[in-house]
C-alpha cells in the first residue's frame, strides 16, 4: 500500500470534514481569483462606453455624476441646459462635433436618449468603432426610434413596431397600460426604424429618438397644463421647450490621433462658467476606479483572510481527528513506517485538501465570472471580458496548498511523536 493510498483512504474516512474544509479553501481562492480577474476588465468595460467625446457638458452636480448619467444612463440629469447656453458654447470654439442630448424618458425601464443625427455620424460609442445598424437605418425624422442591441433583444421589438414612451423611469407597455413613476405619452406613437449592432457598451440598452420629437412630447405636456388642446408640431415649440440635458464635445485632432493639444485650455475656459458642469469622461473613469481600487483592496484582503481561516479549519479538523487516529499511526509504525514517513503522510494529507480546494476554487471563479459578466451585460449593458490570468491561478493555488501544508504541521508533529507502546496497549 502506497503512502498516497493511505492519504486518500484517510480523507475518505473523514469525508464530510474533508469536503467542508476543501469548500472553505475553494470559496476563498475563488473569491480572490474573481476579484483579480475583474480588476482590469471592469475599467476596460467602462472605457468602452465613454466613446470619442473629449468633453461632456451638463448641469449635473459633479463631473463624475455627469458622466455616469450622460454616458452610462445611471439616472436622468436633474436640470437642463437652455438653448441660450447651448448656443453660447457652440460659438466658443471650432468644435469637431457638438452633439446635444436629452434624457428623461424611458420605455419599459430602458432609457431613451433624444439627440441629433450627428450622434450616429460623429460620436463613436467606442473609439474607432462607429455605429452600425444591424437592420433598418438611423432616424431621419420625428416619431422614429432606433433601438440599441440589448434593448431590442430584451423587449422583443422588431422593425416597424409601434411604441409609446414614458416620462420618467417608469415602465410603459404597448397599448398604454400601466404607469409607474411617470406618465405615458399616449398621444404620440413612435415607429422602430432601426436596430443597432452591439457595441459592448451601456448604449446597447438605450432607445434613440430625435431631439425635436422629445421637445414635442414635453411641449404637449406644457400645453395641457396651460389648458390648450390638440397635437403639437415643431411650429408650436417655444424657446423654453428646446432644452437639452447634455452636450458631447470633441475638438479637432490630427489624423489618427484621439488627443487635442487645446483640450486643457478649452476645459479650463468652460470650467469658469459656474452654471454648467464640465467633465472629461476618460479622467472621470480613472477617478471612479481610483475610488473603486480602495474597495477592491478591502475585498482582496478579506479573501486572503478567508484563505488563512480555511487553513485554520484544516488545522482544527486534523488535530481533532488525531485522537482517533493515534492507534492507526502506531500500527503503521509497527508495520515498518518510520516517524518521518508518518510525518510526511499527515503533511501530504493537509496539502491534498488544499489542492482539492484550490482546484475547486478555480472552478468557482470561472462560474462566478460567468454569472457576474452575464448580469452586468443584461442589467447595465457593460461587456466585461475578465482577464483570467493562468499565472495568478497557479500562484493562488500554490499559496492555498502551502497554507494547507503549513496548517498540517501541528497534526504532523503530533503524529510524529505518537508513542507506539502506549497506543498499542490492550484497550481493556
């Protein structure tokens, strides 16, 4: 009988204890690998949504909030920008593009972005990857809607479908049934004229309509409050109706470059205007992940502490079992096993538990990453490709095995010091 066979039989005899301690190792190792894999992948996913705009202007309370609302659809901005302010900013610099946007409506919980045609022809959701319709076209008139890929998939809407929008974040249903957190714009029906190809960004969960369409919807609400009846046309819009909640700005750059030498100067000039909030999307994403990095470190520390606690569990489990195994160890000694061999068998047993747990931990990590990425894709539209580093897996697995072996030192010493004569005396 080989030493490894003895180890496997010993683990099988204590099957429940072996499984529990191995699961503890698997949980801690899997958590550590998952966090390490998601660290860089999360930032890359956020960078995909920021696009090729150099600046984002809004009336939000901070630049970070402006980016989360304007590009990642976290919440509708609380305050609009007037057309007077938009015109003022338009005249300040020779922009490469200036795309106006308005958020505030939704469809079945999906955000609706009202914008101009330049949003599709100038703004790129991912640098170097322009918009492309999977079917249909971009809107070219009022009461037309273009669907992001995830929105089309989850709502089941197809080309030519009719829908009505909800003011606010409530859920509108076809036919106008039900209102939550807002009212349904039942008077104006939109037609799906295009469905976009996936971009791997939060924009995939949005619907896109023309700015003028949105202005008409809200002008209708204003006229109802004033006691006026009848449908609204573009000719009925007042200056106050033409509000936007954000502006995507890009400065001219050299061919093949995404950086403008005038960016800092323009940013400083706009920032002096206290009535607006100016954000550089790339910088705000860096700041966001600097904040997240602190939390990230806490989770990594917790995972490492859990890994140590699993080593303690192995120690306690094996120490508790030694009282029942001393007689078996004495028999092994009588059969010719040396003290060092017995020491090695017990140490190997602890290492095997660590190895089983670390292998299971890699599987746990793969499952956790699959679930996490699917949830982020479905709920936030973020496409995260986890950076699963085989070297990190080997290091974490080796660390788990080493800790387990370290935990086995105490029971191995106890086995080494077991007295043959004492343990083999008649039990009576």
